[in-house]
C-alpha cells in the first residue's frame, strides 16, 4: 500500500539528517496518514480512506466527503478520488437527486 494521501496527493519526501558536526545522511519524511471511515450520505455507507490529517480537515471544512468531491474540479483530484467521485455521481443519478 502506497504512502500517499487519496485526497491531497501528499506523499513521501526525502531530505537529510544533519548532525552537530554537519554530517548529512539521507532520510524520509512520511505523511501523517490515518485510516478513517467517512460516511457518504449519497452512498449511504461509510467509505474507508487512507488520508492525511490535512485531507481530513479539508473534507470537514467543505461539508463532508460528498460535497468535497462533487465541488472540487476534477483536475485537482487524485486518480483514486476520481473513481470515488464517479461512484458518488452514479449513485446520485440513480437516486434522482
């Protein structure tokens, strides 16, 4: 499983550990990924996602998972979130909302 946020696309970054003697060794900066189940009102089921805390706050700020995915331009979404958006749009059309 990749260490990448499904909402923001944030991934692993590389950098250096710098010691007191200024010696540099490579290290990795990991994103703060959390596995959360977010309830989708249109799908009427919880959706399990691996997202960063920043992504979770973005979803909550925009009024939930459904509103965030439907109101965000497709060009700004990751491939996985585009698939989830298509599922939500299909369920919304089937319900006639």
